[in-house]
């Protein structure tokens, strides 16, 4: 998924110090439009003004359920990241400059590696009108930022136990694991809790953990989370406790990973390590997109690609760290 905002707000994120492992930080979503007035709205929790990462997870959009509203994102670029697409309902056609043509369907994880550079398009299909899912990004570490383009598709098994149902997208959870490769240690899973169920399970104490609620309400280590909110806990504890306090099922995304301590600059759909990186990437995409990012074939939208917006001439982008921005 692309950031289609042509006039993004400039926000200097405040420094967010370490929390005690018992503390759950609550991140409220920001409403973002993917296009014009009639475009689909998404609810974004990462990045936020108070937190940049959960492990190496650096971007989280929650959207839908939307009926009769189309996702049609023209070819756009990515660098130095992996995108993770996960649907609860609907269907999206993915095309990219590595020659991949794949349908994104509920319960099937698609992980695209941009590395040095990739372009792709995303279009919802008319066969399934109700669109509902999450789009996630993972930042690549410095040593892997220029990987070759890649695409992984996996259908995780459903694991059930005493009112808990889980599907593991990446990493391991309880006795389930995923073959999907990541360049940093990660956990990504969909979890559904039946009414009144509490699930306490072991986790890697070296991981940060985040819970993004899709439906219902969830208590994350005793802290109430509503729909589209994310609760985040710093590394240090070896267990997580999730409770569904309501009389209907609750569904959430569980994210985790080792703390990501590198500094990055994330602007529009690019990740770089400096202001100069972003200036160069923007220029390459707008002036010679095929050279670095390649061409998406088969997209049938109204424009052949989404141009990168202007960078304000007086703005110098600062690196974003786990604890805030450069000063």
C-alpha cells in the first residue's frame, strides 16, 4: 500500500524514552485518506508521534470493513523495506516490477521485499466488495537495505486451543511457526479470542510486542484497547496476557520483534538513512523510474504511476529512531 498524500503534514515526533516492561503504551489511530474525497480511509497507528517501531515493524494501516469503495493504487515505489499484506475479507490484485502477479486473499500472507527498489500496484477486485484488512511495513537493516526484489506467499494453518484461534504470518507463536523469511527476528500473527477468554502465553523476552485490535475490545496485560488502537509493550517480560472481556469474539494482530536501534528516514514510500537519500530516491522515481524501480506491467488504471510529492525546500528530514527523532 502506498502513502498517497501529496501534502503530508510535517510532524516532529517527540522523544519517547524507555518504558518499564509492565507498561503498555496506547497508540490512537490517525485517519488517512488513500486518495481523493471518495477514496478509502485507513487508520494508521505506526508511525506515530510517540513511537516509530515495534521491533522492525515501522508502519501499520488498518482499513475496513468498507463496502463499495475501491482500492486502486497506481504503480508506486518502495525501498529498504518489506510490505506485509493481510486481509480479513475482500480481494486485492498485486502486480510488481519483479514480474509477480498475485491475488491477496483472506488468510493468505504476502510479503514483498523492495530492497534496492521495487514498484507495485494494488487494486481491489469487484468480485468481493467488502474490503477489510491490514497493511504492514518492516524496515530492512542497513546491511540488507539493498536486497534484490522478492515476493513470498504463504497460507498459514489455523491453530486452535481453548477458545483461541491463531494464524502465524511470520515468526513463531506458541507451537506454531511460519516459513516466511524476514531479515530481523519478528512475530506477526492474527489472533481471535472467544467471548470471556483469557490467553496467557510465552514470548521471547527480548522482543517488543504490539497488539492492534481489529474487532471487539481486548485487554492487553490489563490495559483496555478499542478497535484500531494499538497497545505496545517494551522488551523484558517472557509472557503476554490477552483477555476478551466482551460477549462477542475479538480479533487482533499481534506484532513483535527485537528492538530496532538503527536510525532511518521514512518519507512517503521511501526508507533511507539520510535526507540526501530521500532527495535522490525521489528524483530517481520521478525522472527515471524504470532505472531503479522497474516497470509494473498489466496495470490498467488511469495513470501509469504515482509521482512522488514535492519536498518543501526549507525542510531537512531527520532520522527516526526507536526513541524518537534526531535533534
